[in-house]
C-alpha cells in the first residue's frame, strides 16, 4: 500500500474509534428521585392563567 492510502485508512480508523467512544460513553443522567422538585417547571404561574375575571363582568 502506498502512504496516501495508509493515511486515509488511519484517518478513517481514528474517526470510527471516536464515534465508538462517543457512543460508548453516552449521556449521564440522575435518578428520578433526584429530579423531583417542589413544583413542575412547566406548571403555569399564578399570573399566567388567562384573562382576569373582572374583564367580562357586565356583559
């Protein structure tokens, strides 16, 4: 094999090894008990519930 082919194969081998290591490591997460909060993050706040009740009085 000539040097150019060896260089390309080594680059592909390094890229494949990097992908494999990336898949092997994965993402870290915590247990569900550690993720519990006092209030869910997507729950509406007291001021986000819609129109004030007094707007439609008198109709």
